[in-house]
């Protein structure tokens, strides 16, 4: 095999040497390589006899790590957002008064030379010293409990959904076609019939008497669907799934109480203190139509996000919990927010040539919520619904959903930063406005070609 050229080897070693010529921005900077069992901490040379020390992951070890960093006169610390292992270290260092910054591993992955945990933390410390690392977005500490409760509720709802599927499977294996005659087996009628079956009732006509008046299927159809094969192991599986479903429903109720308490503790944001205090006189009446939690969201944000078509209370809860209430301090402009959520086109240029314009793949709950809101605009008789229909016809559904989610993100930013109300002009007004824009565009092209448009 031919040997590597010395030029390439010298080029590889030149990268860390070039950093020495940069101005030092963070003189008292440290970096931590996060692990599940131990954390490696790197400090500038000369601060202590050891520039890299290892600490355990126990709480006492984290406090000892903070004490050592204080002893070394460290002020700023960076760490990678590795799984959930960084959370405890991040919170304890913040409690000790350090300026803690999360970094994306993709920003500092180009470590020159051989890779190890020790070299990783030293390389991150050197980059942070020269200010070459950008911190990841992290919501305010007061929003974190609200976000944690919402994420837990999402997991509980998913677990409850699995219990419903287990009930449906047990019923189908017994050839009880209840799910084919009523839309929801966990509704009033479905639960009443399932509980009666588990109590020992096998007569389909008596079970059909439990039908609610809102069920469209007749009692005869329901009684016919309840003729099954009552095997004991399947009845046990049905009972187990029902008990699990009820347990998760109770947990969801308790979680919602915690959510209400967490939101009630958040500070209010007076609409009159925002940049644009002009609001409609009907705004308090609109606030009264919301639920208790929705009214609390209006109180802490100063605006009603549900006035935007496609955004309901649950989506508004996700946006506030994931992005916080002070968007202007976290994102300079609405375009920065769209880029963070991966909803705008990402341009990749090399050698003056555009290589890719696709949006980045971002796994973020706020981005997913905005995409769901955009998807719901398909049948909306609003300006946003008409805009989505036009984009879908021209770009296709996937790109149209991303484009509308980008627009919704910008509307959310404008409402929460400038405090203005959102008013829907309607689909008809939007079509008229779009038609006038098309006419002006054609008139401009005709003028360039020395032609004149004549109305039909």
C-alpha cells in the first residue's frame, strides 16, 4: 500500500495549532464529557495540578465536581446533551452559580487525532475557550416542570391507547364484534357492556339494553355482535386490559391536576406591557370561552394562540411548554425559530454551488405539533385553509404541510412577541387577494413585453 503523504498529515495537525491564534473569549472555561457512570471534566492548564479529572454520577460526586470547579475559579461550563445523563449535572451546576451551556455533538464532532473521552472533553474545553461553540436552546427553569408533566401525560395517553388495543384484541379473539358497531369501546356504552360481560352476563339482548341513545346502531345489531366464544383465558386478558386502562386514566387525571398547578405558578404576562398593546374589545369574551387551562395559557403568554386556525388548546400547551413564553430572548427573529424547528429550507452550498435545499430532519415536539396543526387545515374554511389547499395542489401534501407549519410557527412568534391578535380574513377574501396579486404580476410582465392586458 502507498504511504500517506506528509502534507495530509501536517494538515491534520494544523487545525488545533490554528486555534492558538484566536482571541480568548472565555478565560475561565471548562468542559464535561457526560457519561452514565462517570463524567470527565477538563479545565484550562495551570488551574490545578490535573487538567482532567473524573467524577462519578452520584449526587455527592456532582456536588464534589462543582466544588472543584469553584476551587479552580471556573465560571462557564459546556457539556453535550447526551441522553438524559446531562440533566442532573446541568441542574446541580446551575444551583452552584455556574453558567452552564449545552452543545450539540454535531458541532464539535471533528476531533483531530484519535478519539477518546479525555480528548473529547479537552477539545470541547479548547473550543469553548475561543467561543467556537453555540449553546442549544433550553427553556427557562420555571417552564421545565410544566414541560415534564405534559411529556408524562403524553406517555400515559400512549399507554392507555395500548390498553384499548389489548381490549379490542381480546374481544376479536372471542369473536365479539363490539368495535364494529360502536365507534369507541371506551365510551359510556362500550365500558358498560364490557363490565357487564366480565360480571358474567352473556345474553346479547340484555347487554344491548345498555346502549346509549346517541349510538346509531340498533339494539338488534349490537345484540348480534355480542355473540362470542367466552373462553376463560380471553376473559382474563380482557379484565387485565380493562384494569390497566382504568389505572392509566386515573394517572392521567392526577397528571392533569399537576399540570394545572404548574401553570398556575407561572408568572402572568400582561397584554398591556407588550410591544403592541392594541387589542380587540372582544378578547376577554374570547378568553372566557376557553377551558381553565386554556385561560391560564392566555394569562402567561398574553395572547390566545387558539385563535390561529389549526391550533387547539393541546397544541398550544405543547408550544408553550417546549418553547417557553419569551421567544424574543431565545430566537432573534421568526426565521431563527423556523430554522430551529427544521421547518424552513436548509441551504447547503459548497464551491458556489447549491447542493441541497431540503429542510433539516428535526425531532422536536413543537415541530410535530405544528405539522399536525397544518394537516388539520385541509378542510378549514379560512385563509390558512385556502393557502394550504393551494400549496398542496402545487407542491404536494408533504411539502405543503411543512410550508404551512413554517407559517404557523411565524404567526405564533409574532403573537407572542408583539402581542397582536390574529384575525382570519376568510377563504373568499384570501382568494380575492391572491387573484389581485396574480393580475398585478401579469400586468408587470405585459409591461416589460410592451403588451397590454384586456379583460375578457
